[in-house]
């Protein structure tokens, strides 16, 4: 890489890790941030970095023109003036994935998809570890890939690959790349649905004879982007190299597990486990390790997590469901359900939520998008607005019947009422437990 400055657009966790790696390698860095706080300023000062605060729209062309490359923070909107200035100046835009792969040659197993990325990433790592393969987990997690490669112990990295990173990647070539599914999401960041789709497809952009694509046969969009180069491994609930059949999950002719012995056996969970097995075994896991990890898998928090069962009603925390696509999967698993949905919309059309109405007894709409949620179910099932999580849980419990589920599956982000989907899910669980504990 040239000794010209590298321009970091945004200076949060990922770009701080990028900055540390660049400066250690002797590359000059200019960092910018549109909304710095005192902690960020202190971090920049401690790292000896020149931090440009809140550049004006007219400043970006000069900043970009002087840079060797531009590294945007994950989640930078495609409409940001820095990206337009980079195009105008002919300055390359790269991701932390590009840099990490330039600096480290160990295998990467990357997982993308609208839903299920974190689950599959963590499960792949568990399968590899159970097979005796030292593994690092990175990407759209607490640890960026550029930070993870500092650790000399892992023999391979499992990378949760968000569209925010993939969309700016130019040369990232994972050894194994799995695309789980596709549905509208993040239209507050991507310029269009097509732009979001092409960001996901960048996972396989550099596919060659040394790479493997893991393809979900049950998703037509994913199948349509199957790369023409490299090895292809497929999976699906009923068809594929990894598939479900006869009450079991299979890796070609080898049985992985009987579905009855798995702790998570909802359809989307089975799909995730098949995907994880395909990635892990392609990436070096053995059959015994994969089987052991699958049998021990209990899922991740805030993903169809059973909070309690009371009076014949089950209460599920599915706060991680922030798209209609994720809500569909949850309702299919829990129906009949009283659905609590809403929050901050990510620029999505919420009307498709109404397509799950046949599995929903009633809806309680919450947050900024409450009226849109209510409209999505108009004429299909009863919908009520709630002004707080306490009210939402109470209204949902009143509408539920024996055998029903009360399901927090919002279809929206959490940032209207909460700091994260985890905080939202935790509060829902707390309210449920308080209600049950206070009932007669």
C-alpha cells in the first residue's frame, strides 16, 4: 500500500482497529467523524491521529483527493458525501475485510444473509473447535477482522459478513463463502434494494478455483447469484448436498443428527444448522465435531428464546427479528401467536408483515412504526397500539388463549425506545416475569 494518507470515514470501533493496524505498519492516517464525542476525541489523541470533525459537504473532495484509499465505517449510508467524492476523485474505497486479507493469509469462512448470520457464524466456530481446529470469530461482531488477525492462535477465522462491509470490499476472497438468504433490509443505509442485493453478492465476486460457495437452494435470489467459478456446495430443508430427510439432517450420505434430538428444531433453525454444517465441514471440521456441536446447540439470546410459559401461553423473545422476513419465520414457528411488533423502521415496506396474519390471533403495535404495523394488519386481524413495553405485554397476554404464544418479533430496529435489540428483549423478558410473578 502507498505511503499516502488513508482516509477513515467514521472513527468508531472498526475504524479504530483499522487505524491501529495502519499506523503500526507506518501508513499515515486521517480520520473523520460526523458526530464525535469526548471519548472518541480522547481515543484519537491517544492514537496520535489527526481527527477532522464534522467535515462540511464541500470539504470532502479535497480530503478524498489527498488520500490513497478511503475506508468507510460499516453502516455509512451510501448517500454520504465522502463516497460520492471518492467516485469523483477516482480514489478507491475499500473495507476492513480487504485490509485484513492483505495482512493475513489464514483461511476465512464468511457468512452473509439477511437473517441468521450470527447464529451460523457462532455455530460454525463451535463445530470447528469441536473438531480440534483453533478458530477466531470476527466481522460484524465485537471484534473486527482487522483486530482478530492480531491473534496468532486461530488456524482459521469465521467471519460474519454484513452488507455494510461486503458492499465496499474490492478483493475480499473468503475460502468458503455462505449466503443464507435475502430479503429487504437496511434501506436506510443502501440506496436501493438492488444495491443491498449487490452488496451481498460481493461475497462471491472474487470466487475462483480455490474457493467454495455455500448456496441455500431454498432461496431463489441466492441461487441466482451462484458463482460460475470455484466449488459449489448446496443445502436446503429437503434438497441439497446438506439437507433434511426422513426426520434427520444429512451431509450427503452421512447422517448428522436426528431432528428429534436437536434442541432447536424450528424450520429456520434447521436451515441454519445445515448451513453451518456445510461451511464447517468444507472448512475443515470433521463429522464427529459437527455432530457434537449440533447436539449441544441451544441457540443465541433474543432469537425465539422461550422466556416463560404461564397459563398455557408461551412467551418468546425474538427481539433480533428486525425485518418482515424474520417475523415470518418466527410466526411460522410459534403460531397461533399474539404478535408484538414495531420499533424504528429501517426504510422497509412493512406491509408484508400482514402476510403472516393467518398465524396471528392479534397484534400489539409498538414504537415509531406502530401505525405502519397496524396498517399492515388492517382487515386481517385485530391490532392495538401500545405506548410502552409494559402495556404491550399486558395487552398481548389479555388477547392470548391457551395454546398460543405471545411473540415479541418486532420487524423493526430498536433505537426508538432502546439502545439495542438486546436491551429491548431483556426488557420484554423482565416485564413478562414481573407480570407472571404478580399474577394470582
